[in-house]
């Protein structure tokens, strides 16, 4: 549910062009989030975004590029943690985004 609250100007289109930018979760504890609009606005890659999130928001999301070039403009978020921790991480992510765009 927390993933659905990320504002549309931060994330892009997900699988099959769905506007929410979060790929459907099917038997996994990982979420793939398209951050192409945010990367474009900031003029950075998803790898650079992931590093800025560590440095500035103290949140660790994997850059999708660790899985190859098809992962560019995506972040991988691990959902295998207590919900309050996930909610805090997503809050920090959205706060970072609103502060930087």
C-alpha cells in the first residue's frame, strides 16, 4: 500500500504502461519502481539517485542497473522488513524527492 502513495511526478510507467510505475508484485518481496521522471528531472542516472538516497535520505534502494542495462531508471525496493520500517523508508524517499525537484 505504501508504494501506491508515491506521487506520480516521482515515478513513471510500470509494466504494460500502467501509470503507477510500480510493477505488479507476484510472489516476491521485491518491488521494482520506475523512477525515470525523477532521474530525468534531476539529470542523473538511477545509480546516482540510489547513491544520493543513501547520502541524503539515509535510505538504501538498489539501482536497477545492478541487474543489467534493462534496469536503468528503476530502483529495487526490498519489502521483506517490518511495515513501519518500509513506511519510514518510503517517507524518506518521497521527502527527498519533494525537496530536490
